[in-house]
């Protein structure tokens, strides 16, 4: 049987027609699945990138904090070193005030009510008197014991030398009013005539003492004595104000 050209074309068209849905069916799932995979990939990638970025930011903050902390520590160390250097002062020279504090502590085992009556230092020299090397003697009085105690204090040691009964009223120094220090008292004494006396008698011996004057008011007295000529020079100063204390004329 012979087919006409029309029939042959119709048959060929029918053979080709069923294949078109097949192609569409195979391509549709692949086309629909690709965006889903892309979305899924994006859902995983975006949080992962954000998490990595967060970790990196935390690391940067940690490193930055550590660097700043170390810099602050080094700056603090430099500042402490700079501040500490001027504060590291050498030990103060020995003085009547330092000796008094030691002497008072030494008397506490003898009498807890001991009060200062007099402080005194005697220096033999060549016109150059160094109070920092002087040994000071301190006389204390105890009303409870009705006795006095002699304490000697120097740069190296402090000793309670002796005690003795003492009767009658003994004026004591109001140490809270002790304002003028021993080195200031010596400077005032030398400036107000002491140096002139030493020019004439350079081997004179200096005695500097603190005692009650006019009740309990403390006063400094400086005395220079030339043993060869027996000439003397002395002045008194108020230990509160530094004013010159004039002795009554006789």
C-alpha cells in the first residue's frame, strides 16, 4: 500500500508530537530545582559569612583591647618610675627633733607621763658647727614618779643614762608649740651676732638648748664660749615665733 505524501507527513507529525511533552517534563523539574538549590545555598552561605565576620570582629576587638591594655600598663609603669624617682628622698640629717622623738620613746618604759624639761647639744668646733653630727641630751620630768630622767640621743643610738628624785615644781616645754627647728635656731643665732663673735674667737664652743621660758613657752638659747679668753656671747629666741627674747637688764 502506498501512502500519499500528505499521509506520510501526518504520520511523521504524529510521531514527533508525543516527544515534545517528554522534553518539557524532563526540563521542568531541572528548571524548578535550580532556584531552590540557589536559595538553599544562599541560606547557608549568608549566615556562615555573617558568623565568620562576627568571629573576625571579636578577634579584632580582643587584639585591640590587649594592645591598648599593654600600652596602658607600660605607660603606668613609666609614670610610676617617673613619680617614684623624686619621692625617693635621702634620709634626713639627724636633728634635735629626731632625737627628741627617740628620747621620748625611751622614757615610756620609765614613766608614761614624762615631759620634756630641756634639750641641749654642745659642739666644740672651728667655727663650723654640724648639728647633724651632734649628740643631744634630753631632761624629762615625771610628776607620778617625782623624778627626772636624762636621755642621750645621737645619730647612732639613744640611751636613758640616769634618773634622780626631783622635788618642787619643774617647768616643762610645751612641745606642741615647738615650731622653730634646731637648724633654724642656729642660723638665726649665727646671723644675729654669732658669726661676728666667731670671727674673733674661732675656737669657741657652741651650746644650743631648748627650755621653757616664761611658763611653758619654749625658747631657744645659743651660747658661744671662748675658753681661753672666757668671753661669751648668747642670745635667746622664741621657739614659737622666732622673735628675739630680750633678757631683763640688771
